[in-house]
C-alpha cells in the first residue's frame, strides 16, 4: 500500500500548482501586454491630428535631386530631399494641440547620384537652389592684408576657402597656419601660378602634387580642392586633379579686385551679381579687404548663408 501511496503525491502537487497560478496567462503570446520604452508615446489609435499630418505630408515633401553636369556650369552638386517625420511632427503638434506647418519635422534624404559619382569636370557653383555662397580667396601675394581679412571674417562668423600657392606657402608658413587655425578651408592654387592650360600633363601633376605636399606639411591636412591660377585650364588639367582625388574649382562672381577698384565698386559688383550657389572670387587686396564686411552684410541681408566650398557643394540643404 505504501508503495502506491507515494505516487499519489505527484498529481496532488500538480493540482496545487494549477490552483495557485493562472494557466491561461502565457507571457509568450502576442496578445500579452507590451511595455513601450519610457518617454515614447506611440499613436496606436491614430487620432484626427495624426491622420491630418499623414494626409498633408506630401504637400511639404521634396524629392532629392541628383548631381549632374550642366552644359554651361559643368559639374553641379545634387541636393537632399525633405521627408516629413510623421511621429516627431505628431508629438510636437499634439503638445500644442493644433496643426501648424511651422512645427513640421523633416528628415533629409540623399540623392542617388552624388558629386563624387560624376566624371571629372570643373565646378563653377553650388546647387542653383541653395541659399548659400562661398568666398574663394586666391593667395599668391598680398600677405599684408591677410591678418585683417581673417579678423573681419572672425568678427562676422564667416568661414572662407583660401586657395594657396605652394611657393607662397613655403615663404609664409605662419600665415598658412593662422588661416587653418581660424577654421577656414585650404585649397591648392598650384606651385608658382602657371598657366595650367599650357602645361603638359607631367608638369601639371607636379604643380598640384608639390603644392599638396607643402600644404599638408604645414597644416597636417591633404587638400581636396584645386583652383587653377587665373581660371586657366584644359580638360587634361581637370583630369590630372581628379587623379589626385581633387575637384577643380572656378567661380561665378568676380570682385576683379586686382584692378584696385574702390570699395563701393566691389560692394556693388557683389550685390548686383550674387545668386544661390555663387562662388565669389577675391584676393588679399586693399579693395577686397576694405569691402569685405560690407559684402558680408549685404549677402546676409539677402538671406544667404556664407560657407566654405565644402559646405556649399555638399548635398545638405
């Protein structure tokens, strides 16, 4: 009898277990309670405001634009698209308890074709819809004006791109360091201001590569942008720069400061010709130094940002 009694304990024990615990609860079932991460409110019911955002988002979204080669302006950067972030927009508008297009939250979407995907070609401007311009300051003389130019740029919180001649850099390393330390972008302006269109490929390569090595020794950074002296180039020049992983930069607006015009002439020249994506050429001269602050103020009053060539040619809006 005792032999069978010990087996009775097992079913009794199981009955007690089922009584204490609700066997209908299964933590692995998909209809169990889901705990959302703290601080994130999920719209499971999609109220009228949420639906309104979804319905109207197409009106505000913009498709990205691919980089392309223009017949006149040559290599042209693309531009990021805009996509409404519905969840973040909903949270902002829900807090305000209203629809307000100024509260729309956007994500930028990248184009399929980037500037770097295009074959070698010169670049004259940024994207024609980008409300930004760049100052290109070509340097092969005029060192006496550089400290004042740097101070004006600093006071106005503007970053420029200085294209520096290799030979000049060797003789003015402290000024090159000063330009770099101020956060400006440094590009290559060949070694001794040759007419690049007249050079054989080997000579063109030497002009660019030797200057790259000089600038890298001074700043610790490899230049990625090349501005041919006087804007003179041929296709082979651009291809040679591309072999060195560099883009060839020209301009759309010129101060013509080397002719020593008055400050008012320089300022008016910029004001009358500035446009979205403009690249504005100047040198360290008395004319451009005297006009620089007025140029900056006039450009900003027109609603333009001023950034480096790298910023201007990026796909960011």
